[in-house]
C-alpha cells in the first residue's frame, strides 16, 4: 500500500486527538461491600470493594458511586473527584440513588479523621450522600477535615465524631460549601462541636446541627479572621450555639434555640431563644451582618 505525502502525519494527529479525547472523558467507578479491588469499577458487577481503591484509580472529573453498606475506611479526597453514596447497587444514573434509604456508611473506627480534603482541592471535589461516623482526631476534624481546600460537603449525616476542634467538620484556611447535612452528636474538647472555622470562609447552608458539644461553640465556632456565610440552618439542642472570635461572619435566617444563642469572645450577646433572622448586637471582635 502506498500513502501519499502528508497522509501519515495527518493520520497520526487524528489518532492522537482521538486518544486524548477518550482519555479525558470522565468515568464512573463503582464500589460495593462485596466487590473486589482488582476490578475496574466500570459496572456494578465489576465494582471495587473499597473507596480508597476507587480514589486511587480516579482522575479529575471522575465520579465514584458507593453502594449501601459499612466501609471501615478513612479516606483522603482527590482534587476534582466527586464521591457519591446512597446507591442500591443497580442504578444506571446518579439521580436514581437514595441516600436516605441506602446508607453508605464511612466509619473511621476511632482512628482519626474519617474524611480529609487535601491541600488545594477545589469545588469539583465532593463528598455527598454518606453517613460519616466514628472519627476521633487528636487535633482537628473528627468527621471531615478541610485544609486549604474548598470541597463540597453535601447531603451527609455526620454523627458521633470527636476532636479537640471541629468534632464533625473543621475548616483551616478553607472555603468549603457545607450544605444540606445533618450534623448530630459530635463533640469537641475545645471549639466547634459541630463546625470549627479558623481563617476560613465556608458557605454553611441548610444544615441541621443538633446535640453537639464543646467548651465554646457547641454548634459552630468561628475564629482567626474567618468569614463564613451561615444561612438557613437549624442549630438546636447543642451545649451552646455559635461562638465568634476575631471573625466577620454573615448570619441570616437561622433558627437557633435551646440553647442556641450567639456569643462573641465569650460575652453573651443574645437571649437563649433566637428565632428566624434575629437582630443581634455584636460584642467584642465579632461583626455580624443581618
């Protein structure tokens, strides 16, 4: 066979473009309790067994679908990879999952933070639809810890975790989106039984934070020039409500009660029973915008 001049280079270019396009397409990697980590996760029949193995094989833009079951793992997220729980193990589309019925449980077995968002992870990084429990950190973030990163933390139930700061979630120099989570029964030795922020600007929307405890800020603690937006949350029946020190948060339309007040640098600024959109008088370092 004879090729005319210029045909082979053009053919090679076309092949390279095809290969690059194919490799850049996002993939779905599936995980189920009775899977096998030697599988590639391309179908439920070929699901992996551990979330850790799925993360190791994932690339930016990929999704990991996790079937119901208990996974005794502590995981580190990967930038650009979204991890979704709540699958029965037969779905063909993500919208078919039900994280309330099909509980995908991440249990840290009291060995440290259950989920860690690494340095530089952006908003395409996601943990969504899990029960996160059994975390016990000697420092920060018993359930989920964010360090200089901005993941999305959504639709999770974060329960029974503990740390010195940030029993459920800690944010250090981070700007995660924390939305539609149930945060309950977590504890911190010092600050932020539910959520702890230091030098951070998280968006905290539509969460329910109950039954959490800490020396300060049983529900939420904001310190060290943090600027969180705290909107449309229920913050109730914690050891205390929200504690602010040296920060500039925005609070709007939260329902905080029993006890759920706000305090600034340890000085109580409000009655203990605060309903929707309270008018607050900031005392100390905190400046509140309503």
